[in-house]
């Protein structure tokens, strides 16, 4: 049986061609969803979230539709909360993005 990989800090943050999950202990290295011990359904929700994020930017990547930006922000926050349930001893940080750019990072308790 494989030992569960431990993370000190995990950041949930959308980005192009990413999993949306970052290991802050390794200087912001992206974590592959397969390296997380989370339900398959949660992995699929992360994939859907990033796909929505990528679709919502205009072709020049300069702005995002405000209504969809709010949806992306809220979905990301929910994903961060679900991740915290899977990793209760790990510090989970959420840094969402909206039509005006990245928000301040917040710890999920």
C-alpha cells in the first residue's frame, strides 16, 4: 500500500493548463491530481473548473466576463473547502481570480 503523500501547504488557484492545485512547500510546484488522495468525483470537479476558467477568457486573454468570473471564484472556493476535508491537517490556501484579477490569498479553515 502506498503511503499518503504529505503536504504542509496546498494552494488552490486557477491557471491555464494546470490542475488548479499547487504545493507551496515546493515553491509553487503544480500538484498532479493523481498525486492527491481525493475522491475521483473531486478530481473531475477540479478538471471541470479549470476548463471553465480557460473557456471564460476572451481570445486575447485580457479580461473575463464578470458573471462567469464570479462563478469560477465560487466554484474554486468550494473546491478548496472540499480539499480541506480530505487533508484536514494541511494548510489549504485559496487564491481565486475574478474579472479584475487575482484576489488576496485566504486560508480555508
